[in-house]
C-alpha cells in the first residue's frame, strides 16, 4: 500500500514526464484516470482495435476494477489523446493491459509518456518485470515496444479471436 507521500511523488513524476516530439501548440498532460474519463477511453479503445479485440464496456470496467490496476490518460488542450492501463499481478510482476493513442496523435511521444508514467508506478510498487501481448503482424506496435526496452519472449498462437497470433513481450524494470 502506498503512503500519501509516495502517491504525491508519483503524481508529480507523472506530470513531469518528458514528452518528446510534442507540438508546441498542443502540450500533453499525463494524469491519473478518473471515472469521468470512462466513456472517452472506451470509445478510443473501440477506434484503436477491431471488433472482438477492442474491450467491451464490461471488460474495460472489469480491468479497471481489478486489484492492482491503474490507468493514466494523456490530454492535449483538454481532449483525451490516449490512455494506458496496467496491473500489478504479483509482488514483482506487472502487465500492460492496453495502451491506446488516437491515430492522429501517434508518433508524438504520447504513448511513450503514458508508458513512462505506468512503469514508474509499477516500479514504485516493487514490480521488476512487466509483460504484455501484441499482435505479430502489428509492426508499428512491435517497434514501439522494442524501443521501450521490451523483448519478445514467445508467441501465443491464436491469442486474438482464437486465430491471430501475438507476441508475449517482457521488460525488466531498473
């Protein structure tokens, strides 16, 4: 359990996350998810993933309510540009459940800023290894995760819709 002081420290770190390639006219703010953000992140997830892979409202709410789950959103000019949802699954293990960025805001450092915030929180919880899954045919996502230090550890046959394979990727947190 985090102390209030540790929570404040994480909040300050989240706000101070460096945001490479951000537009001068569109400063990005990363902040903790709030319940009022739900419909916007739900719609964003629907835009980012095809039917059957995108989370249902129930599924997304379930992940947000899981013990050890936390989410952050990125805003530009008051508009939500992305979000990340992670979970501490064991004392030293974490899982990136999803990281979604609006298509028109990709490659502007938003995903990196969100991931930095999430990894900082996981590390503060004592997490040393983080895993995630990504589609084997999503080259942009694979490159993003590899740039962030994640390595392919295996293939999960039929992971998406019982037909599309995924890579299981992992990263050791410093």
